[in-house]
């Protein structure tokens, strides 16, 4: 499913959405919770079962938080997505040592690989979401192609070299005009 999520070139009806994966991880989290409750209600559950359930629960929560962050990023809710990427990294940091302490099996190695991917994806996507949150909607990436740095474009106003001897105060309020000072050559 995640490979279909990453491949956006296919037809839209076969494409996996992050919401689908969130529901999948919700189901997995509920199943792990049910299994751990059944184990504890039937008597003394073995410690190995408890530790495996806790490790898998943290891993599933990390993946769910990542895909939830992807959903918020798609809706351009950058602050929420940054917080969810952080939460995914926290859950992954909790789950990774717990999974390494479990006996080696196919599902544990798959979960370890998935957590490595989630941590790697979170690092990049968190920075991107944070940049969008800081830049705001006015400076979004689609506006950047309109900027031209070609030498053929005429400069607007005086160039930088002509203004090197002037200082414009950044402390001016919105009601006062900016204070310009002439620098004196010595």
C-alpha cells in the first residue's frame, strides 16, 4: 500500500491515500490492544508477549502519526503536520529499541525497516512542513518560478551597488516612514 502511496503517476482510483493507511493502522493498533487485554485478563501474561505488544503498538502508532501528518500536510495545515511528524519520531524512537530486544522474526524485521523509513521520511517532511508554516501562503513554492534572475531583466529602482551608502532602519513602525540615513565617508 505504501508503494502505491509513493507512486502518484498511476491512475487515481488505484492510488492509495494516507487516509486509507491511517484506517489500517487504527485497526492494527486496536487489534494489538485487544490481544494485550485478552492476555492480561486470562491470567498472568508472559512478559515476552507484553513486551512484543508494547513494541508493536509503538511502531504502529509511529506509522499512523506519520500518515496522519501527511494528511494534514496535504490540507496545508502545516503546524499540525509538524507536530505529528515529531510525534511519529517520538513513537519510532520508543519502538526501535523495543523491537531490537525482541526475538528475530520476519514481522519484527519488517517493522524495523518500516520504522527506519518513517524516521527518514519524517526528517525531510518535517523540515518542509516547517518551512511552509514559516513562509506562509504568500511565499509558497508555486510563486518562485515567477522570479527571474536573468541578466536581461531590467533592474527595478536603484541597484544594490548604488544603495550601499544608505541605511534604512528596520525599527520603523507601520505608522512612521522608514528612516533613511546617509553614511558618511571617512
